[in-house]
C-alpha cells in the first residue's frame, strides 16, 4: 500500500528526492463513485512510479497526499490551501467542474499547477491559466448527444439537470448543437445537488405531459444531466407513467453506472425508456489497460471509468515532469508538464492538448442498459469520435456517418 504522507516541504521534499504531489478527490458526496476509483488509480500509479524509480537505480520517490473534497467546492478550496501551505506546487484534481472552478483563482494566484482528470465544463477551457485537463471538454459531449437526438428523431427535449457549473455548461453545449438542426429545448428542471428530488421529478412529469401534447410522445425526450444522484431521479421517475412513455438520454454522469445497472428497479426503468448515455473511452494497449483496470476493480469492486484512468496517467506525467525539472518554480513546472503531456501515450491514449490545455481527442461509446437472461448490463449502441477540430464520425446502430 502507498503511504500517503503530509509533507511539510516544498515541491521536492526536504532531501530533494521526495517528489510531493497533492490530490483532491471527491471520495464522499455525489461524485464519490467515480472518486473512489480515481483514488485507487492514483495510489496504483504512485506505487508503479516508485517501483520503476527503484528499478532504474533512482533515489527519487513520489510522496502522494490525497484529500477528500466531499464533492463540495468550498471544502475543495480549503484543502487546496492546506496543500499549498505545505509547499505543494502540483495538485491532481479528480473533482467536479464546480470544485475546480472554486480552486482555480487561488491556484493561478499562488503558482499551483492543477491537473484536472474529471472536470469537463467548457467554461473552464481558458488559455494561459494554471489548469491542465486530461479530459476533453463537454463541447464534444454536447455535439455527440445532439447527433444522437437527431438519429433518434427527437424534436424536443425536457431537461432535468444538476444545478452547478458542469450541469449548466453541458446542457448549454447540447442545446446549442440540438437547436442548430431545429430541435427544441423546452422548460425543464434545474435542481440543487443534495436536495430531496421528489417535487422536482413530479414537476418533470407535468412538463413531459405538456410537451407530449404539443409534440407527441415519439418526438419528446428527457435529457438527464446528473452524477450519482441520478439513481434517486430514476427511482422516482419509475413511479410516473408519463416519464416511462418517452425516451431518455443521459450524460457521462450516468454512463456505465453500476448503481443503475445492478439495481433491478433502476435497470428496468432505464431499459424501458432506452436511456442512452455517452461513455468516454480510454484507449491503450490491452495489457496495460487490463492491468490497471483489474487492479482498480480488485481494490474497489467496481469498473473504473475514463476519469480514473486519467488520474493514473496524471500521476505519471507529474512524476516524469518533476523528476526532470527538480524545481519549485511554477513556470518551469508548467512548461515541463505541457511538454511531457504532448508526447505522452498513456492509458487514455495520446494526451495532446488543445489551445486551452485540455485533451483534444474525444471518443464516446454510446451505451444503453439492456436485459439478457434476467440480468441487466450496459451495452453499446453506437460510437462518436472526434479526431481533430471539425473531424467527427458517428456510428449508430451499425451504420457509420461523417458529421459536419
């Protein structure tokens, strides 16, 4: 097991061989199902780096300090300040976009490099700041889901979205692309994370009923943008016939969720409404991918998603960059990180960054919950890929299309 220590040192420990890297991870709260896997990935990567350093005869060692943000932006900022006071100059943030937004200004003002591995809000794609994200921003997911809505002949959507930066940005990204092709984004529900959602789901049912009267049940869809609280929404929605009479479309916050597929009530409802969600894919050679995946599954009992693999890659690029520079200067660290990332081929494949220092390429498996032999699981219905700006391809129900 990795020893996670609190180091009262600068970026390089007091003997110039201990490389101090901080990590903010949502281990509790609405993002915890993803965060727990990211923690396991970070610990595994640190052990792998240290084993490699020992093997090559280097005395450099990673000292990783992980702090729980509780899926709370204010707590995330407090924990970053604590890390900063201990001299930490590089922090991996396996957190929501709302948490990342809360810490961004402090990081910029105090020369702290933040490596985001789970944030995808487009409004955080700002050139020249101290934030690097190893995940593509949600302009890609929004474009992909607009294509899915078009392929499914949906004319109007009623959204129910998490009321934070990520939820607002993703809805806007999807709406912008959906409306270009004549789709309508109707009045929906914007909820506060942590609230009881009974009244919101009841209101959603009424809004769907109104939408059906104007567009018909075949042409109306529900678009859900949620994290772990999606399970509560689906459980409540299953009680309303109106909500079972239209198709549902999800986000990467629901895609591949074990909470949904392993609960009979949730899985039956998701299957009935054809819930399609985009699952961000990681690509690597099979041996490396399987090694990391199996180790995380053994540790946590659940299958890791892209964001856990991104955390594994993040630890490696941080270690490689800081080993090469051996400096606490934030400008030099940033230069080393960007140089390393742009030539790095990790578990999440080629990490090339765009002008805002976010991962450029994006490939989503478009998955739905299906029943087979009495059990439910997520199965692929199609795939969307962005290879470079303006170069898109979608495969849907066995047919492949280039997208303008």
